[in-house]
C-alpha cells in the first residue's frame, strides 16, 4: 500500500514537472511554473523519505539543515547578474552527488557479486562518467564566469588528441569494470579519468561562451540522473533526468543559434577567443549630453524604443526605467522595449527584470519584430547594451561577433546610449554605434542617469 502511494506521488511529481516546464516557457505563467516545480519536488522528496530503504533519518535531517544553511543565503546574496555562476555551482554539486551515489551503489553491487556485463552496471558507469565529468567541468565554468580562472581559452598543441584519448580511456575503463566486476581496484582510475576529462573539456572554451556551456552541462547532469534512475529502479529519476537533459540540450541549441555559434564548437571547445582591443587606434570623439538635455529631447518625440542590456542589470535600473516609461507614455509617447535573445547574461534576463519592474508585457517586442520598425522610430534609447546593438555583427565579416543578429538601433532616426564610459561589452570589441553623428552618449550609471532624466521630466 505504501509503495503504491509512493508511486502515485512520483507520478504526480512527474506530471507537475512537465506542466512546470510548459508554464515556465511563458512570462505570464512562469510563476505558476515555479510553484508547480516546487510542489513536484516536495512530493518527490516526501515519497522518497517514506520508502522502506531509508537507513538513517537523522543523517538526512542533518544534511538538510547543512544544505539549507548554505543554499538559502546563496539564493539571497548572489545578485541576478551572477545567476550563470550560481547555476554552475549548483550543477557541480548536483553532479558530484550523482557520482557519489553511483559510487556507493557500485561498491554495494560488486560486494554482492554483480554479474559481468549486467545492464545495471552499464547504466551506473554511464551515470558516474557523466556525473564526475560534469562536476569538474561545472567547477571550471564557475571559475571562468567568476573570473577566478583566466577567461581566455587555454589551448595547447595536440589538445584534441589528448581530449579524445582521455575520453576513450574513460569509456574503456568503464567497459572493463562492467565486464570484470571483480576489478574494483581499477575503479579509482575510472573516476580520475572522468574528472580529468571534465577539466580538459572546459579549458579550451572562452568565458564568453560559458553560459552556453552551462546549458550543456545541465543536459549532462540530467542524463546522469536519468541513468541513475535506471540503476536504482526509480522511475521518477528517469523521467526528471530525461526532462532536465532534453531541456538543457534545447536551451544550448537555442543559445548557439542566437549567438551564431555552431553546436559542434561548443561540444569540442576551442572557441570564444576574446579579441584584444587595439590600443594603438586613434581616439575618436563622441557626442555626449547631460540628463536635462536628454530629457528635453525625449519630451519632444513620438516613438521611443528602449534597448536594455547587461548594464541595466548591473545598475538595477529597471525600476527607474519603469518611471521613465510612465512619464513618457503619460505624455502620449509610444514606448516599446526591444528584447534581444542574448542581452544580459542569461536567457530571458531582460524579460525577468522588466517584468519585475511591472513593465507591461505587451510593450516588450522581440528582436525580429522590432527591427523592421526601427527606421521609423524617433529615438533608440540603449540602456547598458553594447554587443547586441553593435553594427559590426551585421557589417564586418571579420568581427568576432560577425553574423550574430542584432537590434538595429543604428537604423533609428536618432540614438541615445546610457553607459558609464567607452568600455567594450562582453565580446571585448569597439562599437561604431557610439561614433555616429545621430548618437548622443549619456555617460553615467544607468540607474542614476535614468533617475535624473525622470526627475527632469517630473519637474516640467
Ligand atoms: P554587453 O555587450 O556585455 O555590454 C554591457 C555594457 O553595459 C558595457 O559596455 C558596459 O559599459 C555597460 N554597463 C555596465 N555596467 C553599467 C552600469 N552600471 N550602468 C550603465 N552601463 C553599464 O551587454 P549586452 O549588449 O547585453 O550583450 C550581452 C553579451 O553577453 C553578448 O555578447 C552575448 O553574446 C553575451 N552572452 C549572453 C548570454 C545570455 O544568455 N544572455 C549568454 C552568453 C553570452 P561601461 O562599462 O562603459 O558602462
């Protein structure tokens, strides 16, 4: 009876996870999606806890308290802009847990005399290889994103051969352990090879492409969990692992497309090299304006498109932008927000921030829908965006961002750019947009500058 209840709970949890993914793909239903996932996870945890094979509830309670003591402050202290790093750390520990559970199961099975070539051993080896390699790969990704490690790709001659060699050695060692379960002494070599492969996989990838790698590691961790579900005969793990794995792959493919990268490059590394800015270049002048002048200009326009980027997230300027939106729409000005798929540092970054500031969802327009309108727009107000409005992506085939689709702010009748100085964006390259005759640079922190513009408009 208890087992039936547990299985029913697992079924409910799996259904909630599927609904959650569906709901989370739309801004209007995203919150409901998060709640559904939380409820699903609660059902899964309770179901697992009331199953017979739990050995020690005290240790679980202790682990729960320790984990919460680390996790809760982490959730509150990490800023939104550090979400990719935080996700990398979560993957690292999730993958380590998967690897360790696999290890415990492996020793349990072999001590009971597991049969050679058993399917459970195959699933365990697959799960542990993915778990351990995802652990070190995610730690490396965290180090690069947090800039504790060099963000540039680290390459050496014969790297692909070495990578392939370590990969094949891991597979071979796994096969030996499956076919000869008595060779337990070889198990640490298998683990060391998987850990080393995770390191080698990430070092040739530049920091710029790390968020895409994170999506891929998410997929690996999901596949590992799914394999563990087979090994432990836990259907819920099979389902959730498969959901996690496939959604991670889909996200990685979407991000590759948005950034015009080939998926093979992400898989095999050696891409994302940061182009050095040419310091010998002559200094060119730009036109800059103060908040009062900028506010005066905005007051006289009919249509405005705000292009938010990473700088808006850093400055947390979304609430001031909401105030500006209200001021301008109150004056009958059409205000829309152009959303680039990779603006900021994670998919949907701008949508989340603008929704948090209560900007109506209908005023958010996707890149491909806003671009045809840009030539008729009076002002494109770029707030802390750089690469996603860099015309070099469209016009310069030799640029590191060549081919990346952009929001064509340069085609608006006039352009205003809020940023603190002339620093490049994520790709590390100069932006011609700033030097156009129709561009006004609004130098300052986005929150402060936009706040001052709002004050000027209020004072009118
Ligand atoms: P960006 O190219 O990184 O540029 C951000 C700009 O914001 C900088 O030039 C910076 O200039 C400015 N800034 C920083 N702090 C500011 C502040 N407090 N106030 C005002 N401005 C500030 O950003 P983006 O245009 O959003 O492009 C995103 C980049 O990240 C793309 O290259 C994309 O490929 C990459 N990426 C995104 C994702 C994703 O999922 N979204 C994933 C992987 C990679 P100053 O220092 O001069 O102020």
